[in-house]
C-alpha cells in the first residue's frame, strides 16, 4: 500500500523531451515533449542511492536497484502548502469548462458541467452533449468522489532553439537529413506548486539531479496522513473506475487497451476484463531508460500507454484495490510495470 508522498520542487527550469530535429517536413514545436516525468524517472532517485552491482546473463557488470518491493505512482502535482490534496488527471467522461483567470487565483480554474455514464441498453455514453470541452485538466483528489471543479496545469513551455553540432568539431552540422537545428522545451512550474508521486518506500530528503538533463530539484518525503485519501486508495475498484496514471497493458511486444495474460502460448484478455467498455483518447508513447554498462543506459522497448483519465466499465467487478491486482496483468521488462504505478485506478 502507498504510504508516503514524494514531493519534488524544481530549482529553476526542468526540461521535457527534446523535440524532433527541425526540417521543412517537421515544424511541430512540441511533438516530442514529455512532461511531467513518469514514475520510472523518479525511480532513478532510488537507483542513485540503493543500486547494487551485479552480473547479467552475458557476464556484464550492471547496477540493479535492490528494492524488490518498491512501488511508485504518478505523476501528479499540488500546491506546496497542501501536498496531501494533490491533483490527478480528470476522468475523460467529465466534461469541463474553464473560467477566466481571476486576480486572486494562481492557476486558472474550471467547473465540471456534465458527467457521462455508460448505458448498457443503448450501448452509448449518455447524455449526448454537443460542444467543445476542455481537455488535459486536473482534479483535486479530495473531490474524487464528488467532482465539481478542475484546474489547468501549473506549468508552461519555454522553447529554446539549439544548433546541432558535428560530433568531432564545434560547428553546426548542416545535415540535409536531420536538419541543423532542434527545439528543446524547458518547463517552468508555478513557484507555489510541486510535483507529487506516491511511494511505499520513503527516500531521504535532499537535492537530487532529476531527469535526463540532470537539473537540480529539492526532494521531500512525507507520510500520507490524510485519512480519506488512504481509504480511497484502499477501496476495491469495482466495475467502474478511472485511471490516474498511464497504463501499459499487453505482452512485451504488443500494447493493448486491456490487461492480457498468456494462455497456451497465446495472449488473451484477462477474464475480469472481457466485454469491458472504455472511454479513452489516443495512446501515448511510453519508454524509460534502464540497464546497460558505461555512461549510456539502454532504452526499454518502446510501448504505447492507455492515457491517464481513461474510464473503464467492466461486466464483472474487480473486488480488490489496484495495489492487490494480479501481477500477471502487467508487462515485465527487467521489472514489472506495476513498479511504475502502471494503470493506477480509483473507483468511480
């Protein structure tokens, strides 16, 4: 069970993933960005303190995180004054509209004007409401069971254009294939906010280098003291629930919308998830860097994740909270994806 919050405050800028190289065919500034950092990135903080040397199957010396029961989940964010009431992605079946920014507000707020529900007779989500609604909003966790308000994200992108240098010389590489410039997206968070992750293993507080760019962040760790939050995390998800973290389902080679298990050499949908209905958006790329020797770590296999906010309606109830879900539902690549909080779900 999750017992602590990891609270991360950037000491300056953070960087999202660098955008693709600019060329006449690629002028999309933020097409390759990834923010906030995933729970797999946070595990790097633990790896820096708790890694142990080992030997892999090919006889290579490696560093392995010696915390077999470590489980993380995120990303979320919160006001620094009240991290226990952190914000999670709004379920996609909640239709929200944003209000104009008020003078006394730090971040623009909005309201949930409709909640869609699945009708098994018509096989549709009701009510059918036309209009354009806000996406990528965040919901305070203390309103999960009675959602009324939402917030926009407390960060903004500040792009920086960099020249692409040749490997051996400090001059611009005018390659016609990749282009000579690339765009890097720095992230500036509101100074009164912080990133929040859940963990079952506390970490020492201090300053850490966080993410691929190695920027410094201040890390605090505090026990979860909010009783309603602990009760919510311990509730069985039932047959109607929403994801608050991305979910990677399927085998190590294929990604699916539902957990799969191996049976007689084939991958099939887990029985509890058969005939499930889903309210989702397009999948998101998911990848992390882990293992290998030297300064460069190997990249995990590229996968597609069901985005946070996805809503499931199952024909059968799952009588367990997420923490007790069957580990066979989660892919395993060096570590089980359950370690990264894959598909953390809360009942609706």
